[in-house]
C-alpha cells in the first residue's frame, strides 16, 4: 500500500474536494513525551471513520514511561513502559475526534507496518513486526514467540470497540519482514520478504508454498477473516527480492503485488531479469490455485544503462484497472512487451504513476515527475471516474519542482524533503497538487479518497503550514506525526 519510511512523528490531514479545488477541514498533530512518533498507514471505512497505525516511544534510549496523547478533551492517550518503540492503533471520526486508541508491544522495538479495514468498520486488521516475545489480547492473552530475528503478525480488532479478536504469526528460521496488507470481501492479502522458509503459526504450523532462492525472497499469503491461511507463495532469484505493495479483488481472489527484484526471477512460468545492479520495479497478478497461486501476468519496469534501479512502492486495484507508484532512475521502459514506453528522470530518483489493465497487465498511461534530487511515490488511491490520488516525498538537494502535465506550476522545496499530494484526472493531467514543508524533512506516507474528501498523513519537522489555500501552521518538537483532512 505504501513505501515504508523510518520516521519519528506523524500528521493527519483531510481536505474536501470541490471539483478538485481543496478546502481545509482539519489537522491533527498528537503530543508525545518523547518526539519519536510516526504514522505508517491508515484506512477508511464507508462511514468516513479513519483507522491509523503508527509507532511511539524511543528506539535508542531507555526511558521508563513514554506517552502519546492523541486528544486532550476528552483525553485519548496511550503509555508504554517498555522503554522502546511500541505500536498504537487509533480510530478517528469523520470530524477528527479520537474514538479509541490502543497500544501493543514488548520490551524490544516493535514496528507498525500497515492496516486494513472492512467497509462497515467492524473489523480492523493490523500488520506489524516484532523481535521478542510479547503477549497480545485476543481477548484471551496469546504470547507470540520470537522464532529468530524478525517476525510478522496480523492482529484482528473489533473496529467498534477497539478490542482484540484474533492474531496470526508469520515466521521463518532467518526472519520475515512484512510490507503491506489489503482486505476485500472477507479476504486478506499480506506481502513482504523472507530470509528462509516461511510459515504461519496458529493453530498449526503451515509452511508456505514455493522455493527459497536468494538473499531475500518475496512472500505472498492470503487469509480468511478468521486469519486462517488459504493460499501462500514464496518466489525469488539469487538476489534481493521484496514485495512492497498489495491489493486484492475480493470477488475473484486475484492478488496484485508490486515491489523490486534483483537478478533473474521465475514469477511462475514467466522469467524476468533485472537490468540494473540494485534491482528493478515490477507489478504482478496472481490467482488462487489450490493452496498456492498461478501467475496471471507480470510487468517488469526495465531500467536503462547506468540506472541504479527502481521500485514499485504501492499498488491499487479498482474498477478493472491496476494503479502503481514508486520511483525509478535514469531511463526506464515501463512496457516490457513489444511496445516501448521509455521515461527519463529529471534528477536521481523520480516518482512514477502507472495505469494498467487488470486483465492483461497492458500499460495504459505512465506519468512521472520529480526534482533534481531524490523523490519517491509512497501511496496511491483511485476512484470510479479514473482519478488517481498520489502521496509522495520530493526534493532532496532541490530548490523547486514543476510537475507540468496540465498543472504547470512550480513549488518551492522548503527543506531536506517536502511532502507532496496530487490528483491526476482520467486524461493523465494534474487536476490539483500541493507540497508542504519546513526547514526539516516532511514525508507523506499514506492517502485515501473517501466520499468528496482526501485524507493524507505522514511526518513533519520544524514549523509547517499544512493549508494550501491559507495558514494552518503546526510546530514539531523533533519529528512529529500529522493526519489531515
């Protein structure tokens, strides 16, 4: 669903859309006792409630008690005494009120990865990672055992009450790192990478289908809503291969995943070889087949000579189309078929947005933008009219960005990195875009279109004006999180 970022605080922001003119609704910037907080992802139900997952605490210093206050009145806060990073999960109303907040974690650093919610808001699925044993309420306490190195878990919560209802663990001999989760019509898809033979733990250990190949291998797994494993696949070559984003068609069970691969990989009957030393981006479609998957198609974004690589960070399936974003370097051919769609970066890494047919994987449109520095797409969403919503960061080493494509306007880069949010219409032109930043680094890591509003969130430093048409300043102490509507 997104590129994972190592951040230390977050924001939450929401805009109303009036023919893509934006009006500021509200901004939430929680208060922490330790200034090391971040938002990794959020999802939205059909009623407009927003479910957020992130981290708080201090990964470096042993502080006895650390508190994250999301709301002063009525008070909504969580506290950890684990002396490291813990995970928080919170539910916001459409008006920005915190309805509940929960925390989970152990004595070591725990990682918030992603979150998915059922349309009616009754079920919340949290994806996280841990490195030491910890106990989680389901509501019966279950202790997750550290198998070795890093472990993934899926935590099912009641979206109405915030109570735990179930948990599933994914482990391997040498470690597992999850990257994204998606939910649709009772089906849950999870992707990431494994350093060895992967398996689920509850109620019995079941080994994933596939063959371990290289340094890191991609894993794909689907579960039913009770968190029982239904399908699994491990694939990879001799290099480092990672799946970063996933989405699922709840009716057919088709799964769409994107990421990066390095070397030669058999994706399931179709072999691709990366053309850059650091790996190339890809998007692939799989259908359930017994307890594993069959490949539908794979698209390899081929880096040109001298390019340092690329990555697909997020994937979205909607209305028979697949949308993807990430970054690429140099000249990249996004169509690995008989046609050619070469796109060249302005600087080091640029953002790409690709539209594909879900049936065949044929490339419909490629849009790119960037600065002379380092830029990357982090999250993507779409609507029934074919509009695409993109969250990114831009600008390392740059002073400005001009995205062009119907929105020929320059944005000044304020600090090291600035956050970027934009809307591409169904003709491939920018209908609206904005950047935000201060003297530090700002990242936009998640975005959702819901009803007539856009919700996005990420992290910021120093003083930042989040209102693109007015003034709504927020001041960070260290790095803080934000959520905006």
